[in-house]
């Protein structure tokens, strides 16, 4: 990890190991494509053998209350940010514009303000990001990740009906 000073702003630069991130995705059971840029690491994840959709659900729907009470991760539905992490989630779509139920895109930010803290007010380290990524991938497959509000990130599991749109 490095610290960059840009005028009055200080940023932490995470040095994520591409091979280590790839191994985490493989171990969780995903097929993936990785794009590495100076500011972020982007993973397109696919769970090809999965019969059910990934457990990304609408946290506001009372029908999903059982998942909501078990989940450890929540996604801001307007921005895709996984709350209290440097990770963002987005839906992947097929050529017709329909949301793919067994795929997501994750973006891990490499540039963070030095004041950024993980849950429990922990300072960010590469090892902590790897642990959070592993737990998030397992949550998508096993326990669930709640989408809170907004229309940018669409739920994939549970009651996913949308009003006025056939392309969810």
C-alpha cells in the first residue's frame, strides 16, 4: 500500500495481487474475467453451474425478510456501492438487455481516501480487502446480499418483480 498526496488530498493506493484475487474467485466457484486498471480492478463473475440466481435480493421487500436478517452485505441500489467496503456491484446483461441471473460485475477501488474505514473502524489493507471479497462472493452464493433502494442495481433473487418494465 502506498500513500499519494494530491494537493490537500491524501489517497491510499492499494496494491492488489491479480493472481490472489483470481484464486479467490476460483475458490468461491465463479468463472471470471479480470480487468486491471490503475484506479480499479474489475471482475465479471459467472456462476455457470448454478441453477438458481445469485442471492442479490431486494432488502425492502417483506417477502425477503428471511434473507435480510441473515445477510452481512448491503448494496446501495443507486450507486452499486457495497456499504463500508471499497467494492461496487453491477448487474450484467445479455444482448437483449435482460439481467443475467447468475452473473455480476464487481469493481474494487484501488484509490481510497486515507480516512476510509472498513466495518469496526478498521483501516484498509490489501489483506482485509481480500477477506471481504471472499466473504462477499460466498454471500452471493449462500447467504444473500441485500440491495437497498434505487434502480441501478437490480435484485436477482427472491421477489424481483418490477413495476412497468419487462426487462428486469
